[in-house]
């Protein structure tokens, strides 16, 4: 039996901060036919709100720590304002969206990241995606919109990497659906030359990935994204593309990740 | 055919602000058997966060106006932090909750309140409750948790009176379910004497309501609550009770509204 198509899109923080680009992207997303899921990051809103509320951003070894106050602000901004604003915009565009975090319907269960050298605080590593619940929403014609917040089985909300949420949701859903995963960020794709925004690599396979790694051509932000991609492909995700806010427009350049 | 039972509970802001009372209430709520829906207000969190963010609370004739900044903070706090915290707590108590606002699944559609003497800003009057969508969640064993935020058909989020949300949801659901509605606030019920916290009226029928009104014994906060109650009874809601955080405990005093 042919699996129904499912399109999963992750949009990054910088896109969300630009009202015009976000609206244009959401118009493209609303026009995608078939089942779909949106996952969003949050950009700088949490940092700005935290600063105004007098919560200093805690950093250890240059890495951000999610303390109780940061988590509160992340839930307010990513899980609240940004999530519901996107849902309202999609509804206006005719997409029957609902906004969720991982606690809702136990949809994304995680474990608090164990403390090794650094205690990252309220940060979650995903353990399980509730594909039955998410599938039941899709079958009702609903478009789930996830903020990158998961929860433990004990009900602790946890800040979670948005790229990982997208990859884990795709991996969980691809058993039932022919799943395509799109990562939308500020570049047109993975660049062969970081100084040249147009040097988009059209395709990366594992061999090419090893070459890029060996030549130090993959920057720190891209590394986990690509690792997520290859893992998702191995789990049966059909197609993965990385590109900018226009990624859903036909004929737009992007980087395709292939096995 | 006997309708399945549905329990709808509205909890007010002051209850939410008290961590201990909220936890105790949520334990009682999680223990309620059968289908259920929770609707929550927000208390002072929005005002406090708005003040810290430098958004002054706009008042006209002693009434609060929801300007664009207030709405942003309401969506962050009520729709985000408070909603998701309640969901996570209910999940930990074994209730499969999901947190929603009116934009999610077009569940609560409203109209921006028309400007007469006062422009209340982004405030919504409910037009339609999507009982099909809410019913489909209930049938899946899901417990919807609504913040008091609705949305227009055009996707504008609107601040909405929580008591009205509860009444409208009850009115929409009572066609399909034998519906009981509980209003949980800081008093043990409607008081015969405002100076005596123990003077709880066990029952109010329309005749008693007219008497109380005529004698000026119903304060401004209680008036719309009771109007909502009688309207909901007229629409077929089976039972309505007003009481404090212990309202769901057996044998606790409360005021029952009857036809």
C-alpha cells in the first residue's frame, strides 16, 4: 500500500524575526498539499524578554544554560507568543493549525540532559515521539505546529533543539507516511564556500559529507543539522532539503541530503 | 441514548497564582472520571510581566484596555507559560492534557468587540465554539486545557473573558454530552453576606437571583458570572456550581445554580 505523503518543515529563529519573510513562508507552507507539520525555533525573542525581565543569560564555556527563569521565558515566548501567532496566521491562510509543545498529548517525551562537564539546566534530549497522537491529528486534517519544547514523563518542560525535534518527528512518522523533511534557515543551503552565499551545494551524500568534514568546510551550526539529516535518512525519511525561507517555492535552490 | 458525561471547570486567576492550591486542585481535576475540559484565566502574571517589559496598563474609565502590547503579553503568559505549565502538571498526574487557545483548530471563534463609548482593543466576544473538533479530542481520551484567548476567522488573537469561554464551551458541548460546569474562584460560593466568607448560598434559582439583584447583593464581578450561568442552563447545561479550589472534593460547600 502506498504511504500518504507528509511534509515536515523546520523554520529557524532568524526567519521568525522577519515578519515579511515569515508571512511569505507561511503562505508557501499553507499551499503545500497533503499532510504537514511545522516545527519552529524562537530566535532572539527569549533573550530580549529575559533581559527586560532582569533574568541574565547564563553561559558556561560559551554555551547557554537554561535555568528555571530562562525556561519560563522560553515557554512564554516560543511556546506561547510565537507558537500561537503562527497558528493564528496559518488559520487565516486556511490551514487548520494547532499549536503544541511536547507536553501536549505527550507528543514529544524527553529526558533532562545528564550533567557531565556542564549542567545545561532544563534541556531535553528526545526519547520518544508519540506518532499515534500526531497521526490522529493529521488524519483529521489538522496541521500540528510544534515549538521546540519537550517534556519528561514526569511533566517537566524542557528546552529542546529544534533541528532535533524535526528529525525525531520525521523519524517517528516515516513508518506510516512517505516523509519529506525541510530545514529552513538563513542560507540558501549548505555552502561550498562560506564567503559566497550563492555557492549552494545541490546535493550531499555520505561520501561528500566526509570530504567536507575532512576539509573543515562544515561550520559548528551545520554539523548537528547534517548529522540529524543522515540519521533521519537511515531511519527511512524519503527526502531532506536544506534551504532558505523560499525552500517550498518550486525551482528554488537548496541542498538535498541523499544516501 | 444516554449522553456521556462531560465535566467543564473554569479556574480563576487567584487560584493559578497559588502554586500549592493549584497543585491540589489539579490533583482533584485529574481524578475526575469521564470526559473533561479545563479553562483557565491568568491572574496578575500578565500585568507584572507587562510592567517589567515597560508596557503600561492602559485604563479607560477604570476598565482595562487590551492594546497590542498587552495582547502580546497575554498570549505569552496565559497562552504560553500558564497553559503549558498546567498541561505538564496534568500529564504528570496521568491526565492526557493538551493546551489550546481559540485559534488552535479554530476551536473558539470570536469577533473583536465593537467600539462604542470605549475601545477595549483586542478583546473578543465569542461567536462560535467548534464542538466537533473539541469532541474529537475528548473521544480520543484527551483533556483540552483552554487559555481564555480566542481568535477571529481572520486569525486575530483576542483576549477573552474566561467565564464566558467556559459558558460558551459548555453551551456548545451540551448537545452531545451531559455537561456539568464548575466555576472555581476565591470564594466558597456566592455569599449571602459579603463580609461573611461562610455565608454560602447553597442554591440560586432565577427567583432568588432577581431578589439578590433587587437588594444589591450581587457584586460587579459576580453579575456576569451568574448571567453566564443562567444562559448556559437555558441552553441545556445540566448542572452549574460556583465554589473555591476544593469544589471538586466531595461534600465541599458551593453554590448550585438551578432553573
